[in-house]
C-alpha cells in the first residue's frame, strides 16, 4: 500500500498506473487539506477569488452571485469537452495518480472528500473515459473536468463507482487547475525511455563485439575528453558490460572505428543527461501545489499567479525528444555496418549466400522509417504558443503536445533498437560467437535466443516482433532490475 503524505516519485506514479500497488491518503494529509479547505472558504467571504466568486478565463471579471450553488457543476460540465480516440487505461491511471499526489500538498483549497474519491477510483480501477485532444500547457482542464463528472456520476466509469454529491465552486476549478495528464504521461514516457536507454547499451555491446570494435573510444580518458555530463558514466557502463567478453585475445578490426561505434558514449550521454533533467522537473512538478488561485495556508492568504505555466516541463520534454533525435542516426550507422560486407566479414546484408539475396536489407529501411518519425517528432513543441479565451491566455504553451511527441519518438526508438538487435545477433551467430560470452552480454544473448536462426530470405516482420518482446527485459538486465520489472 502506497501511503501518500505530500511527496511521491515517478516510480510511485508508474506503480499505480500499472496496478502494482494500491494507494491510501494519510489521516494527517487529509486533516491538512481539510484545514486548507476551511481557510479558503473563509477567505472567499472577504476577497474576490478567481473561479470561486468570479468566472474563469475571459469571464474572470464577471461576479458569481453568492447564492449560485450550481456554478461549480456548470463549470465542470462546460470544461469537460474532449475529442479523438480514448486514452488507454494505464495513461488514465497515471493522471489520476498524479492529481491525487498533487492534492496531498495543501494549496488548492478544495474539499478533502475529493481525495478519498480519487483514492477509490484508483483502487477499484473505476476509470473515466478520457480522449486525446483537449489539453495545452496551462492545464489539462477537460480531462480533469471529465474525471470530476465521473466521480459525481454524470459520466459512467469503467466499473461501478459510488457517486459523490455534486461539487460546489469551492472544488470545481481547484480540481481542474492542473497539468496532471501531461505530467502522468511524462512519468510513463520517462520510465519507458530509461529502460530502453539501458537496453541500447547491451545491444550496442553486441554490435561492438560482432564488428570487433576498438575499445579505445570507450576508455575513461576518452570519456573525460568529451567534457559532457554523463559521458564517463556511459563509458563506465559499457566497459563493465564488455569486461566479461569471451575473447581476451581478440584484436580491434580498425585503428579508428566509424562513428556508429566510436561516438556512442558521447551521443548517448546527451540522452542520459536529458532524461535526468526531465526526471527532476517531473518530480518537482509532481510534488508542488500549482493551482490557480493558490491558498497560502501559513499566512492565510490567497495568491493569484501564473506558476501553472508549464514552460520548464515543455522544454524538458522537447530536450529529451531532441536527445533521441541526436542518438538515433548513430544507431542506424551501426545497422549499416552490420549489413556491410566491408565491416561484417561476410555477405552483404548478412544474407545466407552472396548471390543476390537480400538478407536484412529491408530491416535497414525499417530502421530509417523509425528515424524519420523521431526526427519529425523532434520539432520543439515549446517553440509555439497560442492565444486563447479572448486573450486571457495570450501565450498558452504546448507541453501536452511535447509529451505526445516524446511518446511517438519512444515508440519509434523501440523499433530502431529491435532492428539493431536482429542484425547484431545474426552476425554473432554467423561468426560462431553467440555462445562465447558471459555476464550481461551472455544473458542478453540468452534472451535474444528467441530470434529464429534461419538466415534464408523470408518475411522478417516476426523477427522484429520477437526482438521487441525481449527489449524491456534487456533494459532491466542492464539496470540491475528484476526481470519482471517489479
């Protein structure tokens, strides 16, 4: 049971999204949120408070009559508009987990009963249906409004859920005032990409061994010369993976390798740096009250602000996608080296014979298609803004688009790694080296033994699918995690 007390991690969000844990809000947290609710109610009798005593957006100057008890529900209904394909359950659970974690940091001023409602929704897996289009970088208003209507019973949940009583203006806008969906998707994307980044090192090692790479480029001296964050860490990881290789008398095939082998530590270090930076931003945002308005409980005051503006998160998401776009062509270079008879010591495209067979030719094309998708998604979402609500939001960011672009890039990166894995394993087998290694390399080859050993020209779609089936296990192996990911 995950007991929420005002702080949480990306790993907590992933566990809840994967249904590997249940959640409970601590009594102390509920009491603190309840006190904030009382202070907010008292302040609303003395001051104009956005979304509680006034309208929202371009209607912010409009006063809401004191006796208008239906205003909160009207606000939720009017904001619950989304469109497109439904989001998958895992993504929805991630959003719910993020919003619950955020609300455990008192500041929204809403009814603490809503925390219990979210807790029940997650634990019983009674989910709202949310759709793809609605969010921007100033808040995931529509998905959260739709979630509220589901909690209240105006929209159906995926499983039976005891409805809450209708919400008032004290809770409607505060609940919606969050980028919880974008943050949740960011947590899932970061966790997956971190695993794939680890897998890439093991797959690189297979290619390195199959192509008799020169280890000088992986030395600590070379890594320090890169003068780049995490270059030494990546090089250390690669040397550790390669220390158990079973050919101590092997010699490098070249005095200086092509870039695909030589610059991997530097290129991959850029991706690792981006991942670490994204992780920090996600966890800061996850554990901060950002609602507008924000209630300062200690000083019993209300603060109207723009701190919900997700400029930093948008930049970090873009930076990670750009990191992938930087390293992806280096991966494709190794795929070309594996297929080239000048470097593989055998037939072109690792074909079974040299008489015009195509071998893995089209695997290289698939990899190129994946890179095209990564490059397309790397157009920074943070470079664009939009004017909304009659100018009330004159520079709305697109953090939500940034996380969708990262998701697309990660899906393409999976394909790219699978293409390299298929080629590296085939060359090691053709050279009779696939049983010569221990350690991480040997265990990676055991996992890759699911790949067919038939090198004749045939339909290779299944090979890529089988490679994909072991990719996450390879990542966990390199990271030192249990094979199940638990």
